[in-house]
């Protein structure tokens, strides 16, 4: 089960990619400039099969499937896509012409990593303190 749906699985990677997508185009793995409406249907079918919560039991699969459905709804309708493109363009202008995507947030340390780091840090200081005490005597 962990191999198919765990954090390192293809299913989890697909969920993560969709949830971290900055816009509807990125949900489908394309850019706005390279978008081809004729291939949208097949891309949607492939991704919906991979992300559907009945098939994909990875954490966040339901949210990813909802995001995929929303992106498909917008990009498959010419009027909605046109409105979305304007909003996306305004958002990119507000970000600035030379600014790139913001850097990813640093990953939080796990509890076990924090404990092992604290233990190492504390034991190093204890050892140094003990050596200092011995030298003074």
C-alpha cells in the first residue's frame, strides 16, 4: 500500500504536482503559451483517472481531483478561459516583469530530526563544558 500511495509514490507525486500548481495551465502540465485546447480532453481523462479518489488513496487526492475539475471547467470554456487569462495576466503584472516564482518554503523539521539535532547539540556542549571543567582543575 505504501509503495502505491505513500509519500514517495507516483500517485502522491501526481497529487502534489496538481496541488502545488500555480495556475490552471500548470495543473495540466502546460504553459499558457503552449496550451492546446484540442488535447485538453485527453489530458483531463488521463489525470482524472490518476487522481480520482476511488483509485488514488494518497493524501490530498480528493482536493487534487477537485482542483483538476475546476481547471478543466475553466480551460474548456472559451469565455471562462479568456476571462481567466486576463486575471492571470494581471496577477503576473503585479508580480513584476523580472520576478520569478517565489522560492519554495523551507521544509519543517520532523520531530525526530529536531530531537536528534537537540541531542547532538546538547551533548557537544556538555562534552565541551566537561573538558573546560577538567582543565580548570
